[in-house]
C-alpha cells in the first residue's frame, strides 16, 4: 500500500506535498519545522491493535504504515527498536506512584534512541538515491548515523563539538565516518554542518531540520503504548536538548489517537540540566518562543544545547499534553545514574538518567499522585560516557592476588567486613 503524506509547518500551518519541500517551511525558515501527516484513513486499514498483535517484526519497522520510508529494500540491516520496558515495583513504592516503567533505549545497536532516527534517515536517503549523509550532533546522533551509513554503504560526514565524550568520538571513527571536531559547542557544530551540507549537497540528518526523523523517534512512544497493552501512562519523562525526542513522543500519541488506537496523551515532562535549560525557562515565562542560553554548563553533554532548534515542536508537546519542563542539577543526575542502575540494572549516560532525576524531583515534591503511572525514558547507554559515571560512584577494592591479604583488606572496608 502506498503511503500518502503531507508536511505541515508547526508555526504557520501551511501544508506541503512530499517532495515539494525536503526540510523546513520556506515561509518560516529554520524555525518552521514540519510535521509529517499521513492519510490516517488509509493507514487505519493497515495498522490496528489486532494487526500489531499478529505482527512478528519486533523492530521499529512494525509500524511501517506510519513511517516515511517507501522501499522495503531500503531498510538498513541493523535491528532497531522494541527495547525493553521494565517495571520497577521498588522505585514505584519508594516514590509513591502506582506503577513506574523504565524504557531502556540505550539497548539500540549504537547505544541510544537516536538509532530510530538514523534508520529512517538512511532509508530515506536511499529512497532519494543519495550517496552521502551528514549531521551535527552532541555525539549520539553522530555515532548512530555513522553506524547506519556504513551498513548501508553510504558515506557520512559528522560534525561534533570538540568536547564530545571520547567513547562517542571513538565510536564514530570505528564506523569509518569522516569526523569533524568543531572548535566550539554544539551550536557551532550545528551551524558549520548546515553550511557544509548546503555547500556539498549532502543529505541532511539534522533532526530539527529534517522532518522525517522525528517519525523514527516516535516509534519509542508507540512501543511504550503497545508494551503497556495500550494503557496510556499518566506521565512520561524524557531528557531534552534540541527538542526532537520530546516532540516525537507527542507525535507518537498524536498518531495513535488519529488512528483510533488510543484516546489520550500522557503528560509529557521534558527534563533539562540546570546549567542549560532554555526550554524550562520558556515554559516558566509562559512564552511560545525560546531565548538561547548564554553558556551550557552540565555534565549531561547530550542535552547541552544552548539554542534548541526544535523549540516550537517541543513547547507544543508540553502545552498540548498538559505536561511541563523541569530542570535537575548535575548532582541530581549523577545520583540518578547510580540509583537507576542499582534498582533496575539500567545503566544510563547522564542525559539518559536526567529523565529519572526529573521524575524523582517531581515525585518528591508531591506533584505525582499515588494512583498514577509514570514512564521514564532512558535515551542513552551509560557506556557512552564512563568518566561522568565514575563521578557517581566510589572506588573499587584493590587487592593483591592473595586470599589472606584480601580478607585483611576486606575487614578494613567499612560496612563490608
Ligand atoms: C541520550 C540523549 N538524551 C536526550 C537527548 C536530547 O534529544 P533532543 O536533542 O532531541 O532533545 C539526546 C540528544 O542528543 C541524547 O543523545
Ligand atoms: Zn511556516
């Protein structure tokens, strides 16, 4: 069945046919990000609770009728999606909510939720006959794109800030990408990538620019709903940088409502770091616009975004879902990494644990009720940034390879002997 969709500008509402524009709204410029809208009457015939119950494809491609890739042959050969959704009774009881779920998206092939967008980017680049793809990133989208390009025999050129964690830069190099370390922050990397993409005519995988990528990311929200047996949670917590991921959860529930599969949205709560919270401030001011933060200062490198590019979609997600934005300190993020790992086994990178820190903060301040269900999305794997994680934990015991020496050392270790 052919997929029919239109693109609609989030600011002016103008609609475009597929192919008429590829990236943002020509009338509104870069801020005019586009929504991909399907013919939901057509899609409803192909995607339903019953059809999904029969579907054995446990990857993001199970939602094929509402994904913007045309040719099945262009699906890259890496398994993405259908990541675990763990329930934690212990943490639910501790924080006074009815049920708490952790969606571990660090389990994707390159270790972050960004793989969902890269799968779509590569599929579309192949649909369009493109040979070279590029993006800027705080690190995860970069390493993800590099991995997907290499399996699809596409060339990638990736721009990351010079300060990106070593594991992410190494991952990029291992995948054979052409890696550019930009002397500056993510904003500088983004600006340089946009100029280079224009100059060299590469396919643009910058998520805030390319409307199709949020479609890949939305599959995380679709999975959450499906894994919960279509019971929409009351709250969903997710870390926010540019604002694409949070927009994708809004889009997931928007599409499910349009398809008649579910009938409401969770309250979507975006979490930013204290040291870089332009969207938290916009919500506090009650404004539908964002002011760039002067300087980003946080260990959560993935969300150190001074000037969120997808601000309009992010603020809409919060407003229309009756959610909110909260900020958490680096100390809260570090303790969240440890608490999450110790209680659920899920090891998150700082941005990935920020969502849990946000949940904890709202629960402790009495903003969540005992009859409510919350989902915390872990967007990136802890192995991506071990030097931050080391700050959250103590030192290991060092022992010579001798049992008597080990027993003596152990007896001195407080609380363990
Ligand atoms: C692990 C992780 N969490 C959250 C985010 C924030 O996503 P967005 O920039 O779409 O708001 C990112 C983006 O790089 C990320 O890598
Ligand atoms: Zn517009």
